[in-house]
């Protein structure tokens, strides 16, 4: 059974990497080893952090 979710998130920074944090309410739906498709649509560009 295919389930779809739409989440709007800011990209977080973790050291030199950028991450997307999955909301905790999906933890039971997205168990480890679950295969998902992630599509990224940029809604708003970030300003330079200088």
C-alpha cells in the first residue's frame, strides 16, 4: 500500500552536511530500511550567511 506525505521543511546544517529532519509523527511509518522516494522542490532560496 503506497502512502504519500507532503512536508515543507527548512534545510538544517549538521557540520559540513545539509539535512532534512523527518517529523517525529512519521517515525512509526518510516521505520529503518524503509525505501522512500524524496523529491525536492525549492520554494525559497536562502540568503547568503556572510
